[in-house]
C-alpha cells in the first residue's frame, strides 16, 4: 500500500534539569527518524546524543538507496528485511562513533546515549533501539509499545520479580542494561512492522514515559488537532507532573497518498531502472 507521512517533533529541558541531553532528528527523503537521550557529566550527555543523531542520519544519507521494493515482506517471517538490517548496522556504527569519542577525549569518559529509530518505506517500517527510550504505535483507540526497555526494572518485570505497577515507581528505573558508547560493540533490537492509514508512531525519551501512562499518551495524541499540537500537549502534561527529566517526542502519522504522488513515485522507479 502506498502511504505518505507527516511528522512533528519537540524537545524540552523540563522543570528541573539545567541542560537538555535529549536530541532528535529525521530525514524525510531517506525515511529515517531518531530520538536519543544522552548521559554523562560535564555536558557529555548532550555530546553523546547529538553525535548519535548526526551519525545515524549521516549513515543513511550516504548509503545508496534501494529503489526496488519487496512487496512480499511480512512481519510473520523470522528473517529480517534489508531495511531492518540497515537499521541494525547504522546503530552499531553510531555506537562505534560514540565509543571512539569516549576513548579519544578524557573529558567524555562515561558518556553514552539511548537510541530509538524508525526507517520507513511507504507502509513498511523497521524499528531499532538500544536503552530505555521507546517507540509506540497508536492505532485508533489502542496503543502498543513496540520496543522493550533495556533496563533493570524491565528485566525484573519479565522475570516476574516485580509487577508493572511496581516497575513504574521503582527507584531503579534509571538503571539501563545497554546504551550506546558504553562498550565497543552493541546488540540493538530491530523488528519489521506494517502500517495502515492513520497509524501514529510515537518516539520518545523516558522524560515523557516516566511522567505519563501509555493511555494518557494515546489520549493526548488522539485529541490534538495536529501532530505539532500533540507534541506541545504531551510536553506540557509531563511538565505539569513535575518535569524532572528532559522531555522529547517525535510523532509520525501515516496517511493515504494522493493519486498523483503514487503516479510520480511509479515514474521515478521506472526511470531509475
């Protein structure tokens, strides 16, 4: 199915922090979208998250585009698509860039970053992440978390040691088990998905998810007139809850393509062969 997208994003320092260590970015031509939450003292978190965003976007801007689309791709297969494998490689190279910066500059010792990213090709998309930033899918009146936090409380919840309610109030919420830049290699989680018209993807740092429940995020997005207003409303709601962390959200809505865009896309594809 041929789908178009619209996007809006916003980041805020919150009510407590002095610096904003979150960063986000996207490239509509390449279909790549990313949110990163940095960590490390002496402004190193800002450095790490910006380096992560810039490195991933650069990877996809320099990577040759594949104009051939496999319409038999399915989320039921256990084999990852070329799109997901590219996302995996991009995250691994981004990790290496941060690791090299840590090794080269003593003042950046201990810096790192989470990453969540989405690579879109019409109605097909792949999700990749490291850390506890998240991607959600909002479809009509339901919301689904597409990523599994790389965190201690998430692991405790999986093992049945604590309940989801206990996880939300745990003092160990900020302990993550994997981050970009903490080692010279990283194993990102990647997956393939299929979108339908009016789906909304929410890419967010934990400054939002720590303040608002999944249902509150969904209701806020669905009640807003535009994606831009939804971003503003999400951040203001998180700040009303205390805003103890930096807050970032990047929203992507899938839309049915006008007929003339579909024709133009077909002409471009035919002309490139």
